[in-house]
């Protein structure tokens, strides 16, 4: 019964989110019952009081719920194979916490659960929708599956800003902008937690690269951090009220993020007033003192050197009042999250059912909403259905669509249709697999042009691909770029000779369409030779069908880039990714020797991440942040701004229905050039239709953070003229509208 209601709401939200009904403005996503942390805290206090001494460290630590190697202790009988398990306190009505990854759906854990789940498109694909409603519908769907699979904690909410497009986890995260990332992750968390389960937001904070992930030390000034990566978390927490924050592996200004009092105590808990609990990333706890730095729960404890938050913590608390108080607070926070989300009143059991078709529809709508049309010469797309011959080349398009690797890997029942090993052996060979979901673009294309001769070539050889392209009306090349947790990309090129393949096919057939299945930005040396390029990202469980619908114009692409596509790595703040020339690839990201150190200097760009860096340096990217074409055309005008809200009008000036995304940027502040996204709205428009929307301007985006020298401080808005412009991307901006604002200072 309950599950049935949940599906309906997920599907209904998807319909709105994908723009089938109408677009949604930035702050107008459908909302579910808000999570009330304050009321939950009072109940938590009662339970903490009722705890016996030997119960006080039950909720503060737990295992990775997978038998890590043959002979390792079995996982508890009531645990579900997955990322984590924290024992409960049945005497006090506190359920065990059963944790699964992650933002793209219920993780596959190499088939350990013997059950699949619906894979959403990658995080960056979701974010390319620029639509909180899409995020919320996706969150509601994966949350429902987590619950039905016996999990009450979803380790979702990856929101680290894309500071380096080579980051291997770019596909899991959302964008390079704090407002866009924060609004979108908050919506996803609302959707997840509407299932009465806990969602995390992660990885707190500044987890910007995988190379040396366990020890890379991020150097950044407090103000720059508050205005960028931390602001994304802050907005996400305000919007989504996640029960838990997962701290990151990396160091920040010297201290490990899970042992970082500034991040956890000062910023998160004091300045933001966060009432939920901080869980560690798996294997990120350096010692017992992390508790005093603000860490509340040790996760995946087999991966740390010791179980710090069990008997060691209990002993300390037994003899030291400050530690006893801290332990009570740790329990209170975990319980607050449990009560606020209703985890205790809505028990989870594995083996629940869901409506697979309805959930697949959510995945497909999300994929469509996030596809970005990057190039479309002479309206090469949409494809006509009277094609006589089509060459389909590469990317295992005969089998499915690519997905990203690591803990977030989701698979449907039966597992991947193709699993291509990266390593021949060793501890990580099992997870270092390029996995494809069972959704064949080739089959979906064939179904739409049944009369056409389809020439499929696997793309291994240029010669036969060129031959097939030469004798076809149109050539569609599927190019893949696999990314994984644990490794960064060495550069932005497509691997395995695909750049040469595309160039040769495009030379043989001027009607060459490139479909990119990439985890993030890639270089396109062949761009000018092609007729069209569609960025499909990792499009999830129904990716093949979604791609075909867009290629044939059954759906109009409305996605916009949530990250800048650089023209070259030389344009980045760090042309060389730190550690890429000194460390060998290592999934764990540990230091090769105990004395090895690694620093990444984020002070270079400070809070000017992504397009803000490009605006500051004047560099011209390959494609700017916010960019995306459509099968129709739009006009944007009528911007008016009073400092608190912006109003503008979007009009469909073309012949087919489509979605436009209005983007408002601060471009000038008191005579200084700026480039900051301050508002956005995705709107669905019929041909000829126009809509006026208004968006609220978060004042923090206009301000600077002033640090008080003690790690805290507040926001400062200088008096002066503020210039705003409406844009179709971060570089294509309309007339500047100026408003005079008075000086203001405030605390969060
Ligand atoms: C990842 C987390 C994940 C955890 C549990 C870690 O390696 O960084 O994102 O939630 O594993 O699987």
C-alpha cells in the first residue's frame, strides 16, 4: 500500500520535472513533508537519558556490511549486503542503520545482494537538467528502492564542486556552481527522505580529486571556501535537511576532513546550526580525537586502523566529563536524524517490490532532461525516419550504455550487459570494470527506422567504420569515456583512439552525429567536422531509449552544461593535476610512503570556480557553463532586478515545443567585474508561448565572506551599483540591468 503511493508520487513528479507539464523555477520544486530536526531533538534527548553505559557506543560505529575476504567475520544476520551497518538498540526502539550507496540508485556491490535496482543517469547528467523537480523525482525513486531493498540510509547527496574536470568522480557530482549544486542536491535529498529514510550529503568538504584522495591536503582560505564549496553544502542542507553529513577523505588546510574541527564544529555545527550527525567516509578516521573534532560516527570500521568509536570511546567517556558530554551529543545527533526522518516508525525489510516500469520511466525522463545538444549544423538533428541507411559505430551501442565505476555503481537485475575489465588482476580488478547498462541505443534506433539498412561496426577499426559510414545516409558514432571513483583522468581526451575514429568517420560522411557517453568534459578535436554532437553523459537504465528519442525528435533536448568544457587543460587553474606526475594510480589513494605529502592549492582560483575562473582570466572555453541547444529557438528578455528577486521573460520563437533555461548572472559589483549565477529557471514552452518567471536571489551570492580571524565571520555586501544580466549561458549575456544596493553585513 504505502509503496504504491510512493511510486505514484515519484512518477507524477517526474512528469512535472521532465518539463512534460511545465518548467519549474529555481525555488519552486514540489516539496514533501519537511524534516523537523528540532522536534526530533527533544525525543533524542529522552532516549539518550535512557541509555545504559554499555549502550552508549552502539550508534557511534559500524561495519562495512560486506564479507571483505573469505574467512572474514560474517556480517550480522539482519544486515543487508551493502556499504554499512550500525547496530540498533531494540530495547529503546532504535533500529539498526542499514546503509547503501548512493546518488544514482541502490548500488550493485558487485552483485552481492543478488538483486538489481534502477540506475539513474550520472549526477552530472541529472544536474544538466537544471531542474530541482527532476532531482526530487529521481531521489524519490531511488529512495523507494533503497527502502524496498531493506536500507534506511542512502549514502547519496554527492555535491563536491567540479574544481577540476579531470576528477574521476565528476560523474557522481553535480556542477561547478554553488547555487546550482546546492539547489539540486537539496531537491534530491528531499525526494530520498520522503521515503522515511536518511540521506547523506557528501563528501564534506573540498573533495576535489581522487589522486591521493586519502592524504591530499587542500589549501584554501576560509572566505574562498565559504563562498564556493561550503556554500553548495550550506544551500543543500537548507534545502534538503539531510539526516547526515559524510565527511571526506582529503585534508583541508592540514587536518583530515573527518578530523577537522573547523569544518565540523565551527562551520557545520556552530555557524550553520546543523542538528544531524556526521558520519565518516569509509576508512577516513585517523583516531579517537576525531570525535572531539566533531565526527559523530565511524563508518566501515574494518577499513580504519582501529575501532576508535567503540570501547576506546566508551573508556574515555567513563573518565572524562567533556568526552561523556561529547558522546551524549553524538548519540543525540544520530537519534535526531532517525526520528526526524521517521526511520524508527517505518521499518525497512528487504524483498519489497517496486513498479519497475514506472521507475524506468523516471530514469528515462531524467536522462532526457539532462541531455545537452552541443552542436547541430544545418539541423542535422532530429533525424528523419525515412533514412535508407544508418551507420552506427562504437561504444557497445549494440548492448547498452556506459556507467561510472566505484561505490556508486548501480546495475539492473542480471548485472551489466558488458563488463570490460581495466585490470587483469589484483585486489581491485573486480570493481575496475567498465560496465554497460542493458539499454541498447542500436536496438532503439533500429526500432525507429525499420526500413533502413543498419550497418553496425564496433569501432575497433577505423577502416571498416569508415566504409560503413561512406555507404550510409547518416553515421552515428557512440563515444565513451569511463570514469571511476579512485582514479582521475590524465587529460580530457577520449580513450582508445576514439578521437581518430570520429575524425575519420566525419571525413567519410558529412552527416556524422557524435553521441557522447562521458563522465564529464572532454576535448573534441574533431568538432568542426561533425554535423551534430549530443552529450548524453552516462544516461542510466533507459539510456539507449532516451538517446534514440532525442535523436529522432520525440523529445527535445533541454539540458544545459552544469560545468565548463575547457578548450584545453592549460586554461585550468591547475594545468597539471596535483600528484598526477608523482603518484601511481591507486584506488585507495593512500600515500606510497608514510612521509609522502601532497598539496593542492585552491587559493589559485579561490571561490572563482569553473566559469568564474574563465570569466576572470578571459579564456574562451570549448563550451561555456550553461550552454545547450534545442530543436526550437528562444528569446530571452525583460530582465528586471530589485536585488532580492529577478524577473524575466522566456519565449519560444520556433516551431516545436521545448525547454529553455533562463540564467541570471551578477556581472558587476560596485565597479568590479564579477560572474556569479544568482538565479535560474527551466521553463517548458509551446511554440509561440512566452512565460515570465521570477527567481529569488540568495543574498550570499552577491556578498563576500569576511573571516573574523577565528574561523568564523559573516557576509558583507558593499554599497554600490550591482549589474545583472540574463543569459543563455555564462558567456552569452543580454543587456546589463543595474540596481543600487546599500551596504549590509550579516551572520548566517
Ligand atoms: C566513498 C563513499 C561511499 C563509501 C561507502 C567510499 O569509498 O568515498 O562515497 O559512500 O565508500 O561505500
